[in-house]
C-alpha cells in the first residue's frame, strides 16, 4: 500500500448561470445617464444621494423619491494620477475626485480631466463631460472637467 493518497482532480469552469437586473433604482439612474441626465434619491433624513441607493442608510427602508439634478458639482477632495494605467478611461494624467453633484448631499467618486495638476483644487466647480455615445452605463459620464 502506498503512503501517498490519490489526489482527485476535475476540470471546472466557474460560471454565473443567472442574470440580474439593475432593479428600479439603479436602472432609473442608468437610464437617466443614457439620456444625459443625473438623478439622485432622497433619504429619510432629506439628504439626496448620488448614485441613488435602493435602501435608506439610516432606516434601511426602501427609497423611491427621485430627484433630478444638474450635471455640475464641486470637488470635495482629490488625488492626482500622473501615470494612468491601461484600464483607466483616460490616457493622460487626471484626478480621482469626490464630486458632490449640485443639489446632492453625498459625493460620488469619478475622474476629473483638468489638463494639469496645477488646475485642480478642492472646492472647484466641475461639469460632466458626456461620452460621445451613451448606453446606460456609469461610463456615460466620460469624466468631469472644470466648469
């Protein structure tokens, strides 16, 4: 009898055998992006959240009061990327920034194409640069740029 146990092996390909919809809340946000618009959702405390969440962060209740917002905002904080990587959507230096969309209370993270680090600042006004073709993805916001 051998001292080594036989190792059983089986080829296996991991796959997801289901589909998932974006749901009513995220679906509405993505549809609005496709139409070059931004929507948020109002929480129980009156704060407007962008991107919208399905459930209230305070009460955990379902949220449904959508709010139309402009495509402008303010940079709350940022970090400069001197050397973009292959998976970044910009091929030149840019900033990752927390951007508070005007009329919202919670900032979202996205890219800012300011052209140069010296042109970035906390508190600067920015506006959306829409993708040439919008499809209902977060990438419909190509990036933000100085307003």
